[in-house]
């Protein structure tokens, strides 16, 4: 995933929090997200809506989610073993 030419040093430019959550849920799931960022919105009845509301008003949690997202997009996925 290449960064836009306007912001070559910011890989999160143009990526919404909603998109980050959707991709993280698809790739790693709520359970792992809840282990890495210990917040109730990931562990108790998780939903994108409740997580968005919480992360938008909690900078430390949002920073952890952004770090998790950056790690995910930079780590190549391995094909499943047969």
C-alpha cells in the first residue's frame, strides 16, 4: 500500500478510523484486538459503532489501534499451510 504523494511519510493519511476497524476485525478479529488493546468495546458485545465512539474520544486507545493497524499492513500475510 503506497502512501499518497502529498503525504509520503504518513501511511495513515486518507485512512479513516472506520476503515481501520473494519480491516482489523476482518484480519485479526475482536478477540485479539481485545487482548492487544484492553478496552470493553473490544471485549464486551463488540461492535464497530461502539468502538468508533470510544476511540474518537480516547486518544491513547486510538493510538494503540493505529499502531496495530500499521503493524498489520506492514506484515506480509502468509499463505495457509496444507
